[in-house]
C-alpha cells in the first residue's frame, strides 16, 4: 500500500506549527504528523521546495508549448 502525501498547504501548516515554541502541545502534534510522512521537519521543508520547483517547471513548459502552437 503506498502512502499518499497530504496537500502542500497542510504540510506547510504542520511545519509552521512544529517550528513555533509558543505552543509545545501543538508543536508535538505537528511533529508527529510530519513524522508520519517524513523523517524530520527539514525533509518536509525540502519536499515543499522541490514541489514549488516542479510546479514552476511545469508552468514554464506549458507556456513554451503554448507559444509554439
């Protein structure tokens, strides 16, 4: 069974909560949620950066294809 990643916005929300020390209980829950899908917070951050790059790349390719037509 393959694990489907949650939406990027939810991952970003967990990262934001996990890195704020004001609410330790929420921080722990967010870290546990991230750990369900990633080894650590930094890996989740890297995933989001790669997603942004991938989306940007697709957008550029689509624009080039539209110009070619």
